[in-house]
């Protein structure tokens, strides 16, 4: 099974590097998803108990599992959409631009630290999901490119997510799987 897994990963990486699209039955598709799907099906086919394997992979036997992490992502996505729909994100973005005095360096610095603090207290994916619409509104209102602010957001969120276990859902999942407590 390990050979099949490694082969699937190598073929997927090669497909990403070498082939952008492949034509199958007259349809243009990206080959990486086809390779990973076939690899996953082959792994399930040769495994002794595929149902148990799938249950453990998705639901695990601990408090944290991939399905719960997906539920967390979807919950915060819905929350971000709701806050955007009611206009709160747009309002806060306009307030941030006015308070920064339309100074791009000052806004950039403030933005970096808002994301850093938010990531330290919650999780980087949640901060990125929730604050990306915010920076888009800020950039529109200030009539600047959102790209430097988005890059700053991603760098800050990913860097500061290493401070605590809760900074990244992957950290939470791996720490619970290997029984690493919060203080250690």
C-alpha cells in the first residue's frame, strides 16, 4: 500500500509540474485530481477493510477529526458571509481607512498586527476567511491594490499560527493525535 501511496503522490506532483490540462473524451481536465482519485480508489480496493479505513480517516477516534475541522471551516465561512451581507465588514473597513489617515504604510502595519493578534487568539484559516473580504473593501475605499495587504495577511497568519497549538487546525489535529498537551 505504501508503494501505491508514494506512486500516487509522485504522479500527482509530476502532473502539476508537467501537464496543465489533458483532453479525455473531448473534455479538457486537470490531471492531478484524476490521478489522486484513481490512487485513492486503488488504495481502498486493496485494503482489507475499506469501510473501517474510511471511517477512521474521516471521523477518527479522538475529539478532533477531519469532519469536525470541516464543520469549523464551514461555520466560519457562513459567519463571514453573514457579516459581509449585513454590511459590518464594509463599515469596519471604511472606519479602518479613516483611522489610518489614508496612510498606506500605517494601514499596512496595523493590518499585519490585527491579523497577528487574531491568529494567535483563534486560527489562521478562520482569520483569513473572515478578514479577506475586509481587506478587499479597504483596498476599494482607499483606491489601492489589495495584493500587498493580502500577502501580508497570509504571511502574518501563517507565521503567527505557530505560536500556539490553536493557531492552526492542523496543529490542533496533530497535537491531539500525538497527545501533546497545550503547555508542552
